[in-house]
């Protein structure tokens, strides 16, 4: 029993050390920090100011409508850098060095994922701040904001683990950056930017049943203090399921690659 507890504590401690390593790497890259700050702000401004007067979303103002979709699209775009970082560690022999040390195998991957979540939370705050500056008026209570944060963190964990898998199996950092492209596209084929009712029938069916729509609908309803319905439960189920499956795949593929 003591050996099991010690092994568990090593996993958490090693993951914490790897998390700090990934954060330090990010802080030592000014262009990465600049991109993380500028891209979310620019995307929010483009959609909010350019398309706000030409898209009809019914009773919503367009700014209030698109903020959840912009957040998911921004995060999906940002996780590609996590896949690149993982691939760099694989290609440059960093993982080989960790294998020669008493480091839990999953710790390096977990460190990258946790650092990605922190970066994406900062990007999310920037998106919301810019949105408020150009007219976004959330109505959420403190408790609702906590639920929103929980939903978004689960979403970030889910798609980051997918990006990690891409980083492990990719042969080059360039391919690692392009493999998660579908994650970037999915928010557009959802309720993020236009009501699904306005889409062609086949596209509408896909948009209504894909996980991004459930996450966007639940976050939007919580932000605007509206009935959440079934979307929150489906968003949590989808996110939790993807996290469990992608984590298991990532660890197994990583073990096989570094065997």
C-alpha cells in the first residue's frame, strides 16, 4: 500500500515539475506570448465588428451570440502549438533523457496538457475582455461563471489530449501543427456563429449532434442567464468521454513510441 501511495505521489509531483517546465518554455518565447494575446483579440474584433451588422441571430445581439464560439475556435487553434511542443520533445531526444530518469511516463504529457490549459484560460479571458469592450453584456452569476469555467476547462483538456496524440505520432513538427485542423473547423460547423436552423438539412443534422454545439449552447445559456436545457449534460458527457479515451490512447502510443 505504501508503495502504491509513493508511486501516485511521484506521478503528481513529476507532472507538476513538467508543468512548470512547459510554462517556463512558453515564457521564454516572446512570439508565443504575443500570438496568444493578439490572435484572440483580433478574432473577436473581426467577427464582432465586421459581421455583427450583417448576420441575423434572432433575439440575440451578435456579440452576445458569438462569444462562446470564438472561445472554442481560439482554443482549438491554440492547442496545435501543444502538439508541436510534444513533437519537438520526441524529435530532439528530450523524452529519451526523461526515460533515463525516475520520471513517470505520463508526466511529460500531462505537463504539456496542463500548461496548454493555463495558456488557453488566459486567451479566454482576453476574448471575454475584448468582447465586453465592444458590447458583450453577460448576465451570469458568480456560480454560473464557475460552471462556465468548469465546462471550458474540460473542453480544453479534451482537445489538448487529442493534439498531444497528434504530436506523438507526427513525424515532423509541421505535420503535428496541421493534424488537429479538424478541431479548428468544428466550431464553424456548429451553433457558434450562426443558428443551426439556418443551415442546409444535412449540415444542420451534423451541427446539432456534434459536441461543439452542446458546449457552445451551454456556455452561451450560462453567460446570458438563460435555460441550459440538455446541452450542459451532453457537453459534460462528451468532454469527459473524449478526455478518458484520448488520455488512454496518448499514454499507450507514447509508451510504444519510447519503448
